């Protein structure tokens, strides 16, 4: 996690846990994404939804997108391996949780 820098005054740095330009704010923007997916698919069940940008290569953001039901994420080429690994891990976590519930 990188702290915000640049033109941000010293006393307001490190207010956020992560760089909002690289990691999705799940409590704020994430709720809007969830609402958009739910309402969009209520109208059109086969609606394809995804995100594009650096958030698509962040492991925490990729896992959130999986849990929210997004169909795809897109990111910079150098982040694709990280995104693919994060997506696979999210699926494995989901399967593990489902198996644990069955027991």
C-alpha cells in the first residue's frame, strides 16, 4: 500500500489505508458497484459487467469484483499476471468456503 503523496498537505497524508487510484474503496465506491450490478442485472440478467484500470490488477480489488459478480477485470499488461493469480485465489477461497458450509 502506497500512501497518498504529491500535492497532498503533510497533515492529511496517510488518512486512507491504500492508494485509491490502485485499490478499490470497497466501503464507498464498492457499494455503488454492487448496487449497479444488482439493479442492472434485475433489468437485464445476462448483463456483462466489469472494471477497467489499475483497480483491475489489485488483488484485493479483484477478489471484491469476484464476490460482487463482475464478469471481468481489465488492467495494465504488467499487472495481468497478478490479476489472474488473484482471480484464481478468489475462486479457490469461494469453493473452500462452500465446502466448509456443506460439512
